C-alpha cells in the first residue's frame, strides 16, 4: 500500500470511507478481527526467581 498525503483530517477521514456494498469492507473487517485476536504479550504477570530465568523465558516465547 502506498503512502497518501492529506492536508486536513477531514480529507483523511473521507478517504477511509467505503460505499455500501463494497467487497473491500469484508476484507477490512477480517483484518481488524485478526488484529483484535492477536496478542504479542501473554496476559498476566510472570514471576521469576532469577534474572536468568526471566531472560530464558523471554528468549523462548514466540509472538
């Protein structure tokens, strides 16, 4: 996707709007739903006995 420049926030807001029935609406909704379900950091608090244990956990997790 290319970079678009706008002079005002109103121009940017209008550019995001899609007309009713546009198939791109479903694509955007799917992408937003995927973003909402992905979490890069697991929920909760982790406790470690040593800094080495914490670093090993951080190095081993994915996402």
